[in-house]
């Protein structure tokens, strides 16, 4: 018993893919990670902020938000910027 033939299924798939691609390009792919949502390593964040790794480690001890994945440490740039801005306003 055949519920849908191959040609109809193929057309449905093409229409769905076409609709998804149009939506993706219409929004400019905004669902992708923004630069602030990318995870940065200690070296990348230190270079971006213009501080040494020792300073960054000190800030981590004082509450700078970070993520630990296995033995590596990463930072979400948006969280770091919020924490730094909050410290300035306090």
C-alpha cells in the first residue's frame, strides 16, 4: 500500500527546503551565533581585552563568569561584558 508516491514526496521536500532557505536569507541568518555569543579561550579574551593571563585569572577569582569544559576554560563574551559593566556601575 503506497500512501504517497515518490514524485509527491520529492516535491514536498523541495518545497520545504526552498521555504527554509528563503526564511534563512530573509533574516540574514540571524539565528547563527553572534560575535558576542562565541566562546573565547583565556588567550583570546586576554588579547581582546588587552590584559595579561595573570590579570584574567585574578578577575576569574573575583567573580568573572567563565565556563569550564574538561580542563579548559572558556568565556562567553556577552557575559564578560555584562559583568564588567555591572562592576563599573556598582
